[in-house]
C-alpha cells in the first residue's frame, strides 16, 4: 500500500466520504486530485466531517489552555502542528509539502535581495506576513520553548497555504481571515482561477463538480479571484492563465498627484488601488485618476459622478496612459536585469520572480498595443 492509499484508508476511517476521485502526482504541483472515471456536473466528490477538521473546536486542550485566549487561530493551529508527534495523523502529515518545497516558491523564505524585487502588491503582502509570523512566534516561543523557530515557521506556512475558510457561531468573533480549518484530502485540490463548488455547514465541508470531467482530468478548486501577485506571496506559485490577474499602477500614478488632486480623489473615495488587466486599459478607478491630470475639473467631476465622458477626454487619457506604461516597461526591464545579475537564493526562486515580472510586462505591452490601435 502506498502513501496515497494510506491516506484514503485513513480518511475513510475518519468519516471522510470520497467519490470518483484519485490522488495523483502532478508535474510541478505536487500531489493533486484527478477524476477516477468520467464525472457529471453536480456530483458530490468529497464530504469531510467536522470531526476530521483541524480547527478551533478540535485543538487539544493541553495546547489551547496554555496560550492567550486572544491568540490568532492561525497561530494556534500552527502550534498544534508543530507539537504533534502522534502516529494518528501520520498518513495525512506525510502528504504535506516539505520545508524545501516552501523555500522554492514562498517569498517569506527568500533572501532579502529577492524580496526587495517583488512587485509592490506581493511585497505588501509579504510585509504583513512577516509581521503576523513574528507576532505569533513571540507568543508561542515563550510558552513552548522547545519548538524551534524553523519548525514553527514550517507549521505556520502549512496553515497559511492549506487551510479553508470555515466558521461556526463560536468562530464569528474571529477576524474574517482567521476563520480557518485544515481538512484531510481536501487540501490536495490544486488551485485554478475556476473550479469545483464548495459549501460547508457546522457538520461538514462538501465539494461538488461544477461541470463534466474526463477520466484522468485534474480537478481544481479556486482559492478565490486573486491576482498572480497574491498567489505568489501567499501560496508560492503563479498561474500561466489567470482571468483575475492584474497590474497595479499606484506607483505610477500616486507620486504624480499634488495635494489638491490627492484630496479630490480622497473625497470621492478614488485614491489608490489603480489596476489594469488583460481586457481593459485601466479599471474605472484608474480612468478617474488619469482624468484628474488631463481634463478640466468639470469634465473630471462629470465622469466621476456619472461616467459621462467625451471622446476627446478619452484620447487625452489614452495618451497619458501610453506615456506612463512606456516608462513602466523600462522599469520592468531594469528589474529583470537586476534579477539576472543576482547570485543569491535558489535558481528556482529567481526564475519564479522573473516569470512574474514577465507576466506583468506582457499585460502592459498588450495594453499598449490596444491603445495604439
């Protein structure tokens, strides 16, 4: 019996019900879940009972009672994983990625020189992660001094990357992003920008096909409508095709604003969070911000309040956007050059970072082509 079979039998004994799925090694993505036979839309593939979760209600009392009541659930679950040496969870634990697996893709474990070259949205997420981890580690290390920092960091990353949103009345007091549960088998679904349907109750979590699947086809869940910057920072990968990917333009636009322009945008709740994607030459927020540079105040207010615009205003905006994006392409090339010159970290880390910047470059150049046409 191999480790895949061990996990399936162990999960069955825990009350997990699976239907029409197999575990399979997926090139470049670890273990995933594939269709064991042709599947129809609406088939329930997996039901995980709450008794099999690792969540707030199942943390052993000898752990939870030693830690402050207001500690994050993320920290609490990571502590449980770090202290757990029981054979009862061994079939599940053996399927977890290793620390070297995390090092390859997770910016939190990269050298500082590579972290500094992340796109700003990914870098902002990284800084929040660093703060959260250090906060949790400061608390846990005082209570459980025998846990090494490396072991706790590994456990913390497991919770960060493999948990599902889950809540009960008792968990409603927690911050929204701290309502978490780890679930056997379910954590082996890989991510795509669209995937199977998920639902939960206090008793269980259920995964249902969203469409028909061929035998052997990989089955995905969607972690949400996230850009590749988010996926890189939180999960350590980027998607080749991602309908939710976006390029963030705040660094191109915000430094150009004077105090009056900044106040005007703030008053209208349009300050910051400027993006472009594969389909549009800048989201509505971006279009509002650009008009403050090249339109009259009356034109800007008409557009902001009612989306009333003229072709002449749009042409001026397009000219300005072409100028900004042209400079951005130059900055991207400079960043890629810096990455190529670096000899720190792992080669796979540098390749992943360069891959993300090339995706951004592609979206920017595609937008420039559309504007030129």
